[in-house]
C-alpha cells in the first residue's frame, strides 16, 4: 500500500514539474522586468540599478516608436531608453554590433534563448547576446545587449532579470 502511495505521489510531482516547464516554455508565467533601470550616460559605467517608478520609469507599457533610420520599432511592451542614455560601455557594444565585431568575448554573438520569457517570443536562434563591459569586474559582469534578427535591441543591467528596449539613433 505504501509503495502505491509513493508511486502516485511521484507521478503527481512529475505532472506538476511538467506543467511548470510548459508554463515557462510558453511564457505562461508572470511577466517581470518591465521597469526601466536607472541608466544615464553619466553613470560612470557602474552597473545600473532599477530606479523608483516615475513618469519615465513607469511599469506601464511604452508605445513603440516608428522605425528610425538607425533602429527598429519596439515590438515589445517594454519601457524604452534612448541609446544616448545608456552607459558608455553599452554604446560601445552597440557600435561593435553595427560593424559586426570583432567581439571581445567568445560568448558574444551567440544565440540567446529568452528562457525568462521577457522578450517577445520568437523561434530559437532569433536573438543573439552581447556583453557590455563592466569596469572593475573580473568576469563578464551582468550587463548585456540582446539583438533580434530584425534589428531590435534590448539592454539588461541585471543578467536578463529585466530588459529595456533601445531606441537607436537618438
């Protein structure tokens, strides 16, 4: 009798695990990371921290702009930031992406899986990730730019826990 209960419990746990994996895989979990981190060009390259919600850092979706000459329209519901407002190191990474490299890290220009489900869902291989140097870090740090095949780019200062859409050319 105890063995039957144990088998039933294990089957139930396996079912719950499968449901969690399915929810994460399809983006059915809660959407987080839409607040705009407090980033400015004068931050001295320090890792950006989320700022308090305000008019520019609202959790409500920002409307997507029309595509500019150097950027893509915002296909997400994420807050936007002008490229000129990003840390200097992020602007350097954007320049490297625009020229096709060479990239300073072997893990740059490789596929980003979007397992967090924060960015719009796309087919595997659609997104690529790039390191944004963090002065004083002995490793790659937490800052990245993720680029989509159609030119849209996103910045994360906290290793994919949140993203903001980059408006290029401004």
